[in-house]
C-alpha cells in the first residue's frame, strides 16, 4: 500500500508540474476533461494517496529509530 501511494503521489506531482509549467493537465487530457467522472475519481485517488503518504513520514522515521537503537544495543552486547 505504501509503494502504491508513493507512485500515485509521484504521478500527481508530475501532473501538477505539467499544470504549473505548461498549463497542461495530463489527467484531464487523457480522460476527457477535469469534470469527467474518471478524471475526478483519479484526482480523488491521488489525493487519498497523498493523505496516506503523510503517515510514511512518521512510520519510516520510527522504523529508522528502532533500527538505530537495535544497532546500538547490539554493539553494546
């Protein structure tokens, strides 16, 4: 789930970059406009992936912290 969310966030970031640089919305272009149902569903999915990815900020940090503690504990043993 984490990797899928990351891929979707990257797709969303690329799309926003295209909008910012060239005023070109790739999702809308591919699926019939911003108001097309499929475009709106994709925007929603990418947004949900962005929200999910917020948890990665805390999860990966906690994982790294546990790994660091395990290394220190192992070195002291």
